[in-house]
C-alpha cells in the first residue's frame, strides 16, 4: 500500500460515494470550488498494488494572519476499525501539513461521537479544536421512509405550516439557471440584514454553486407567489445524502410558511436520485437558548429529525508556539460570535 495524490475525479468520487457516511464535504467538486477561490487543495489516497483506493482524504490549505492551516472537513474516509490504516493516513496528513507550512491541521471526521472516537483522537495525538469545522451536530431525516411516515413523525406545528403553504397556491421550481443563484444572493443579503448575521459574498456563493452545478449535484429551490420570491433553498446531492446547505426567505415567505414546501420537494428529488438521507445540517442543543442558531434549530427539529453528533473538530498541532496564539484568537472569536 502507498499514499499518493489523486487527479482522477471519477476514481475519487466512486470511492467516496461507496461510503454511506460520506457527503459533499469530501466530494471532488467541493475542492474544485476551493480552487476557484485560489486555495491550495490536497487530495490524497491510500491505494493497493492494483491502484484500488483503500482510504482517502481531501483538504484545503487556509492562510490566516495567525498562521496557515489545513482543514479536512468530513474526512478522512476510511475503515476506522483498521487501526493500522488509520495510523498510516494520519501520519500522511501530518507530513502533508508540514510540507504546506501549516501551523496545524484541523480534522472533523465523518465519525459519530462516542467515547471510543474521542479516545482515538487522543491516541492519535490530536487536541479538541477551539472552533468548529463544518457541522458537528446535525438533524437527519431517513429517506427510506415514505413521505407520509416522515410527516407522521413531524411536529403538529410543522404539519400545520405545510398545510397552510399548500393552500396558498405557491409555485415551487428547482433549477441550475443563472438567475436562481443571482436571486439567492440578493435574498440572502436581505435575510442577513433582518436576522443580523454576516452574509456570504456573491462570489463565494456563485463559485460554490457553479462547482456543483457542473456535475448536476446542486439545485436551487425557489418558492414564488404571484411572481414574488418567498424563499429559496440551496440543496446539494452527493452519494447517499442530500444536504440542505443554505436557506433564505423574505418576510412574506415567513408569513406564508413557504420553507416546508421547498424541503418536501427536495426530499422527493433526493429519493429519485437514490439518496437515503436528508441532512438538515447544523442544529444546537436544546439547552443552548442563547445560541444564535437556536431558532433555526427548533425549526429543523419540527421535522422530527434524528439528531446526529459527529466527533468534533480536532487539531493536529505542528507548531506549538504559533498554535497557542491561534487558540487564543479563536477562543475569543467563538465567545464574541456566540457559536
């Protein structure tokens, strides 16, 4: 076995999607998006003598004033029960991080949280990160269940909102046309002003959309009434999972409860594509009532979703002195942002 760079998309995606726990965070196109942003990306795989991939990880090198670091979200993808394989892959991650001049490597594995997973991170020499890397606590819907079964598990309030929206003659479309991402960016700015958060730039969202649209892995769902956009969802389809990546709405959209209609339409498409899981993405704990995502978490819980906790982000420290500076900065930033 050896660990090498991978430059063939088909080979990469075939391996990643063969693992049901994986999602777009380790997809080929997510790192094409990072390349569009001018970032250095890494795609490495352990292969056998016939070139068959046995394990893989993709990462992006981020440059910050406090030090360069590599982020590996949702990876590596491997058989975690094979400790020899795990050790070799993490040794490779360390070498790649050093060659890239990183202060640390941040890993948030696609591994459910458990005492064993935390023990493994400790044995690998990793420390719990002061800041999250992608979603660590997600709401999941089982798409092997019929629509009626999912609705039966949803809250009464959710079903009421859905019935209200269905009676309002709201038009639902799903496409990858340029106007849809342009309108999404406009609506996101207004939504951010109303909800008091920092909006993503139009360039960031458009490049991400373009990267996934190229291979039919994204749809923008739009709810309209009388020609006016009420709400939009940015949904990514990859492997076994459909992900509710971003969602925005207008004040009128809230009035008409348009969002549930968008989600039900996306779930129908996900089933048609063979997805078995609908990831509502990040939620926070029931006791975290001061968290800025508490309200949206309650909305996601109204679907009757299962709550999945991933092993949180851990850092492989490569430069101790510089890392301590980074840790102080991120700890303070996390407190200020209430995240």
